[in-house]
């Protein structure tokens, strides 16, 4: 593919990526206040260095394992160990950044749960 054709193809594909029904712009409008969304779309060049689909599968499973329930000290210890294990397995900054956001979400859920118990 000559350079001019490649440039045209890249711009056309990016236009679709941004403007499609569930393209980046539509998702941005929906999730612009979400740090997790920003972490997922940030550093996409790093996401493709590893199996991004498997990373998302593992990191979402991590979140589901600990979300929406009261966490004991042992649960938090396990979450930290899982966090380390996943990050060490992938050794990918994109993975680490959205894992940090997921951990922050879990902490916020725990804080909200505890504040409701006090009230």
C-alpha cells in the first residue's frame, strides 16, 4: 500500500472509530466524567502491546470479585495480591492504569458503604 493510500485509509478508519454509533465520541459523551473510561482510552498504543481483550477480561473479573459487597481486611489483602498478580503477569502500563482506577472504585464503594452504616 503506498503512503497516500495508507494515510487515506487511516483517516477513514479513524473517522469511523470516532463517529460510529458506539464510537469514541459517543462513548466519551456518555462517560466523560469517568476516570476508568479515560484510563481505558488512554495509552491505547500500550493496550495493543498485549492481549487487550484478555487484560480487560481479567481486570473486569477482578472488579466483579470484590465489588458490591462488604470487604473484610482479608478481602482487601486478597484484592491487593490479585492486583499485583495481574499487573505482574501483564507488565503493561495500560493494564496498571485501569486497574488503579478499578481499585479506586472499590475503595469508594467501601467508603460509601461504611458512611451509610454510620448514618
